[in-house]
């Protein structure tokens, strides 16, 4: 009853092409975004902000980036961690070289640097695809991490090879460095992810996204109808790497505070790929759902035994957590191979008919 | 006995007991333990965690806590992973801890900027960022009894002694095999400086996380045939390295691990081949000390031990004891100034900074000959303790050297230089130690 579109008439092209054609959706999203901006900084304690919500937002952004590439353009990539590292190290080098530049601009430029690197590693995608491309991008992952570990210039010759986020402000509010409050970091991460999610949504609804999907579904057919494969694929690599690069910079500057190359190892690439698969390939919402699943569920599982009064040894607890987490992933993929986003879509379709199903 | 006497007696008891009853609830000091009992670093992480917990249990069981204040702790599994470590730290921070022992250089790097904001001591005993040993720039970080840089200088001095004099080092080939992370890289600058000063050839060989794959490293070792190998490894990397060295027939008594690379679990898998392997340390191995007997008596015999009784006395287990003891003694020092009650992070920081662990105190703790006395000051959070060397004879570790002094004249100026660099990065200012309380 609540979720009815009866009576909502689309009288113009604009209303027909809106992101959320149904009023209920629109309001829910607007309220959710408003709530995300207002509620956690006021209500949540530092643990929630710092250890759960900020990493969730950053991983969402990375998953969003990979989803554009893998979900929409069909190019399987395992180089996400490497591209995130490019963003992080670029942001570090830029902000230490130009301390006066606003950190948000630094993030964007770092994203552009990552995009350039992504373009470079996207070139093989014209000739190879599928698993072969995954292996080629894996090379990017290993090469980039090795490069940052090997060449001391990237870490400003720090003896340990660690990069540290220096204190920087946005509109006079400290957002990076030790003095920044968790709320300030959270709002910054949220603002960035909101803007980029909107941009991604519009991108995939338009000409670019349609050409990506055409390539993904059948590249030869796409070429015949006039989509230029090289340009389209490279664009996907570039934009995806841009998103990942910004996420990598945020990972160091807003979340960890300092990082070594180990933070960007191949495990991170897999993690983001899992987020995309579990959340739903080719879905903007799916990127968020997948990130939430991968970030929140392990933390939740760690806390369950203690909260019900079971005082298990930590090692056993960790092993149980890994087993349950693995089983949950398998369960979700069996129940809905298209990811959590698809589950949500089915729920909405059921809601439209509720309470009078056929 | 008259009724009056009984009443007076009862009153006296009540008056004396009342404060104890009233303040019995909150008399605890909370210490978070970031442990890793799973994952590729578990072989090193388990004995440390066990030693830690057993010593804290001992303090509670034997002494009833520190001056009547019980120690409370909670473990959190990090898998030696920085991100999980940060999550653990944030979660346990809510319980009002006073000191955190990260047990990972990576996690220490994350916590150093947070410590002054959260008013919480970061105690990275013999690891972490060496630059933070300058207390004028990093008031909240402590790395005594010694640091990686001092350790490296002591290792070179030891090698010099074995060769028959520091001048004999000229032209010798020394290889440093290190974990390719902030931790493993720590010793490199010191080794490079010393190689220039003393004229030995230094080769740096990196091993990537987690360290199971070392074939190419050992091919290089074979080609190079160094006179000495120094290793900064951790977890599974150590046993692989020792096995590889044994399989290429490297002279094991010229292979020295740093103090995180010389535990039972590192040499046992290589069997006979590991015989002769050496390691740096700052405390004795084995269970021949009174503190171990006490742990058996007060903890294991009551069924409260955290590991197996037979596994006591391994170097890393003993390291856990030393670390727990130093944390406890620092809190006790703080109590001499602020009273026997649960303290704040700031008060405990004072305790760390004024810690003076004498020979006499070590004897009282049942640790005579177990480790070295330490004095910490405002400038010097390193304590600059000397280093011991131990050797594996196929069954157990035994000490093969006296206390080898570090090269403070080389290391300290470098620490001060690095502290300025690292401190400025975080926007710190130098503290005036003459005004520190």
C-alpha cells in the first residue's frame, strides 16, 4: 500500500528520465542522505565513526570505481589495490610538495594521476578479456605496490617507507592529521562519496554508460553499432581508476592516518572485487551494500560471542568468524547470484504488488 | 571479653574496612592487548600474548594487583593487520585504557598520532618507530629498553668482536635480510651509516609479506656468500629463512636474527640444520628464574594459564613477561606520585617517563639476571639498554655473549635528527624537558 506509484504521472521527458522516477524512492534517498550527514556526527561515538563508518564509505567509493569497470564495462580487474596506492601516494606527494593546496583538490588531482596510470594498464584490454585481463591487471597490482615500496622518493625518503597524512584543513576545519575529529573526517568522506555516487549514477544512465554496457554484453555487436571499443574500454579504466585513486587517498588521509604499501596489497583488490560481486555487478546501490557487508559483518561477528556472554578465546573467535563469514558469502551467492542489490530490487517489486499479489 | 571491647573491636574493623569496601568496585587498571593468535604471524604472536597474560595474572593472583589495584585486560585479534589493529584500538579505547602495546610496527605507526589526542601511552618495547625514542618530540611514545637502530649497532659490534676487533670488519660482506615493511626497514639506515664508517660491504635483501617465498633471496645469498647475515624477520618468515639457510649449508653461527627472529618456533621446523643459529635479545631465555616458578605456582597450578606449561620460557614468551612487567612497573611508578588508585593516561605517562628499574627491584620481582636495569628520562624514551646474544643448540637457547653495549654516539644523533623530521610531519613542537614534572 505504501509503495504505490498509482497516480504518479510522468508528464515530461525529464520526469520520465529521473534517477528515481517513483516519489517514495526519491524521498527515501533524500532523507537517507540527509540523515547520513546529520545523525552520525551527532550521535555516533568515535568508535563507530572511526572504525566502522569511515572505512565503509571509503570502501564504498572503491567498490563504486571497480563496479563501473567490472560491473558496467565488463572488464575484470584485480588491480584495484594498485590504483588505490597510486591515489594515496600521489596525494601524499602533492600535499607535501604544495602544502597550501586544499586537500580536496589534492584528492581530485590524485584521482587524475591514478586515472592516467589506469589508462596505461587498460591498454591490454583491447586485445585480451575475461580472466586473461584479470591476470594482466594483477600485474599492475604487483608492479605498483613493488614500485612504491622500492623507490624511496614516493615516501619522501622516510626510513621506514611509511607515508603519513599531514594536518590539512577544509574551510578552516581540520580534516586530516591527528588533530582532525572523527566527525570532520566522516563528513568529508561522505560528501565525496555522495558526489561521486551521483556522478556515477548519471554516467551509467547516459551515453557513456550505455556504450560500456554494450561492450560488456557483446563487444562485436557493440562495435557494429558504432561503439569504439578502445576508447570506451580505456574510458572505463580511466574513470574507474579515478574513483579508486580517490578512495586510496582517503584511505590514508581520512582513515588510517599513515600507511605502508602492505595496506594496498592484493588482498585489498580481492576485497573490493568481493564487495562488487556480493553487492551486485552493475549496480550503484550494490557497491554500497557490498562494502557494508564486507566491512560490517566481520566486525559484527567478532562481537556476537561476547555480547551474548560467551567468553571465547580470541583465536577461536577469529576462526569462527572466518568460517561464518565464508558460509554467509556462499549462502548469499546461492540465494541471489546477482548480489544484494538484486535482492533489494526483488523486494521493491514485491512491495509494489503488496498486499495483493497475483 | 566484655561487650564493650567487642563493640570497639567491631567498630575498629568497620572503620578500617570501610574505605576498602567503598572503593573496591572501580579499582582496576585496564590494558588492551592487541594480539595475533591466527594468521601468518601467529607463530610469533602466540607466545608473546601468553607471556603477557600470564604475567598480568600473576600480579593479580600473587600480589592482588598493583598496590591493591587489579589489572584488567582484554584481548583483540588483529592478525598483525594494520586495519584490524586500528579497529581493535578504537573498540578497546572506550574502556578507558592507560597504556597500549601494539605489538606491530605498522599498528604503532597508526597509534602514534592518536596517542596525544586520546591521552594514552603507546609502549612499543623494542620496536615501532625508532625516531619516537626522542621524548622531547614524542612524549606519549616509549620504546625502551632499546630500539632497532641500537640493536643494529650492537649486532655490528658483536660481529666485530667475533671477528677479533672492529677494524677487522673492513671488507667483510654482511647481508641484511629484512621483512619488506616499516618494521624490517628500520635497521637499514643505521647499517648503512655503520657500513660507511667501518668499511664493511652491506647488502640489503628484502622479503615481501608474509615471507613464505624466499627462493630468490637465498639464491642471491648463495651468489654473494656473505660473511655474516643479519635478519629482521617476523612470523612465518623466520622459519622459512632458517630452513633455507640450512638447506644451502650456510654457516649457521654466522646467521643472526634480530630479537623478533629468534624464537623456538623459528628454529624447530629446520631441525638439526638450525643448530648454531643466533639471535639478539634483551633478556635471558629459559625458565630458571623465580618469576617463572611463581607463574607456575600462582597461575598454571590454579588452571589460569593461557598456554601450555611446557611452552614457557621460549624467548618470545619471556619477552611477553618483560613487556608486561615494564608496563606494570611504570604504572607502579606513577602510583608513587598519584596514589594507589586507578590512574589516568596522563598520570601513567608520568610513570613511564620516570621509570627507574634498578637491579634491586628486579631481584624483588624475581627477575635477577633476567633482564637489564632501565632508566627512562624525558629526553630519552629508549633507555638505551645493551643487547645480549643467544644461540640455538638444537634443543634450547643459551646465552653466548655478555651485555653488548650499543653505539649510542652513532645512534642518538640520528634519532634526534629523525625525531625532528617525523615530529614536524605531524605538526608537533619540541618539548622543553627542563620543565617536565
